[in-house]
């Protein structure tokens, strides 16, 4: 076994011990839609009718699980209420009643037609339903895709100035799928045509080298942890290669967004290339990059297996950090006790609590969403009952068009909102106020608290950003400043501002900026003709 000579002795000893433990790989057994009936008949007491409905939902939403999830994570004695069961098996209510009865009756018609025709009809029905489910939220296609030398980088998103998201082609799936996944469309036939993905490593390094504002790269997917170590070497080696050192010095942090600690912890213990992967992380660390695993944990039950604990321990031995994040989901983790327990357990295992998200406005949102006010109450209650070291967590946060917006507080009829990340970093400086709305579940449902404003302060700039034809992360200070000056100048003269909307084709529409008494107010107000 090759050991990097720079590793200290204690570390080396632990790695040797671990290598003995991880010499017998555990076989990954993949379960898909066709396994649902037999799995549920074998493990649960669900009625035949419920099983049919779950199968119907799986025609629209992707399903994938594996032997670890089925045998070690789901508590079958607690099904249908078990959180991991709800997390992984499509739930009947994820389909709206009309869609459910359409799919069920089509499933029934299978007895009277040949299999190929039946499958084709189900496929078309599913495509029809998916079209109404907002498959690509938060203008990912229009405003996030960066370009270099006029060429768009299809497998990357550059929304925030410091961070580039990269979607390796080989990571377009996960060890298991989450029912609430906001990238669900990527795993379906409709979405697969629209996937973000790239395997162009030289384009990636060239882009990072020429965008000095970038400090972080986030590998995401699907789940990039499904990639073999050989593939990881292809993507990571150039980032730490001595010959690229000068060009990529500004790249400080390598992030890996993954749910593998929940869905396949053997990736770090028993897979035949587990040790090699850990050594690669360690080499990134030794090359001067901060490595952080952005681990997706939805419920404390995911942290309770010895397999998960062992994987966490081994990752941390490489010098990498693990930060945790998850959305708050009705019926799975919408209880402050769950979050208190989860953050406390995480800190005990050396994980840094990072984000509580609001479920995004896509897919089966009607089933999983809960009001922002409720999410805020749960967050506040949970965070007040953990130690200071767990209060690194932020939220509840919406990843929406302008950035990550968090509910910071509620006073009387006001909701206090603030950016935690923004397309224009300047926006992060100012908290802003919305009218209290107890039913609102997303930023779009909220209106400014000040009744003289018809949109929030960032809206005009956000609309104008669409004009530039580059991802918002690529916008330089000069571009942002000239844009703001332009808005203010127009507002002073009460002149119309042209706004372009990218919506398939370019469309031009005129808006007037309200002529208020000072520049600040001018940037807040607008009226449309
Ligand atoms: S692990 Fe992430 S990308 Fe994969 S299904 Fe779950 S939420 Fe989606």
C-alpha cells in the first residue's frame, strides 16, 4: 500500500488498521421501479392498494434504493411512518388526485394490451404530468451557466461569485433517490435531456484559471460520490497539480456535495477503491486546498448506523471537514426535536451543521412543503436547544432566483429576511422586510412590508442581470456598478428602463422607475406599463 510520506505517523497507523477492515468489498444491490412490489410485499404490511399507488407515483418520480438503505436504514416496523421510507419510496400523495387516478387507470389497462404499448402509454402520461412540475427552478438555465471565450460550459453553474458548481457527467445518479429531490427531473426521461453535465476537465481548469474571483469549486450531481476514484483523479488531479499551482492558487476550497454517508457509507470503508479515494482527499489537503464534504442528512436515524459513523471517522482522518445540510420536509423532519437531535449527534461526530433549507419550488412541493413561518419556528426552537458549537447552522433558507434568502425573524406583522448568498454580493448587506404571511411557502408568495413598494429592493437589478448574457457569478464589480448607476440615472430622469427577459427567445419590455425623492428609494420602486 502506498502511503504519502508527508502523513504523520499516527495517521498512517490508523490508515493501516482500517485497510485490514476494508479488504472485503460489500456488493451494491440496486433496486429500481420494478423492485417496488416485491420489496414492499417482503418487508412491509402495506395493503395491495397502497403498493399500487406507490408504484403509480414511481412512474412519475424517480425511484432508486439499495441493499444498505433497505436492510439497514429503513425501520420496517414503523412503515409507512418511517422517515427513511418516506425519504426513499415515492409516496401516493406526491401525485395530485387527478394525476393519481389517471395513472392508476392506465396501469389497469395493461391487462388488455401488449406490454410495449402499455409501457409507452405510461411513459407519455408521466411526461405530461412532469411538465407541470417546474423541473428547473431558480432560473438555473438562464442565469447560472457560465461561458468561456463565448462558449457555454454546459456542466457548470456559476451563480455566486466565489463558487463554481461542477456536474461531472459520470455523477448523474445517486446511490438512492430522495422523494423530495429538487433535481428529480435530472433522473427522469424529461430531465435527462436537460441535464447539466460535463467531462471536459481542461475547460474546467481553464475557466477557474481565468476567473480569479472563484475561491470554491463544488462537485455535485446527482451524487458525485458514485464516481470511482479513478474518475475523481481525472477531475481533482489537475486542480492540485504543481504545474497549475500558479494559475489555480486562488482556488481555496474543494467541496463535494453528497448523500453517500446516508445512502452508501461503504464508499469510504469497504468499496475496493475506498482507501484510494481517502488518500486523494488527503493529497488535496496536503496541496493546500481546504476539502469539505457537504453531507446531506435529513434525519438523525441516518447517523445511527456503525457504517455511517465509521465512514465519517475515516473522512475526517484525511483532514477534510464535513458540513451538514438538508431541507425541512413535512412528514419527515418538521419537528424541532428532530433537528436538535440531528445537530447534536452531528457535532458529537465532528460534523459542522451548515444549512437548513426550505424545500424548493419544484416537483411534489405541494406534498412536502410547509409554511415559512412554521419552518422559522422549528429552526428557532431547535437552535435554541443546542450547544454553541452547533449554532454554525443557518436558515431556514430558500435557494431562489436572487440567491439564498433566510427568514431571520418575525416581529408583529413583519418578516425579516436576509440574503445568505446573493447574485450581487452587495445585496447581502441589507436585511429587508416582508408582510407577514402565515401561508407563504416561498419568496414569490411574499410582498414588501412597505405598501408603496411593489417589489423587493433587488428585483430591478435582478431583472437587468438577464441582459448581460453571462452567469451572475461572472459579473465583475464594474459591470454591477455600471448597472446600478444606470438604474439610478434613469430613475432620476424618470426615464423608462429597458428590460430583457430571457425566456426561450429574447423579449423586450419597458418598465418605468418611480421618481422618488432619493436614490435609495428609486432603486426600490418600479411600475410596469
Ligand atoms: S442525494 Fe441529492 S441529488 Fe440525489 S436524490 Fe437526494 S437530494 Fe437528489
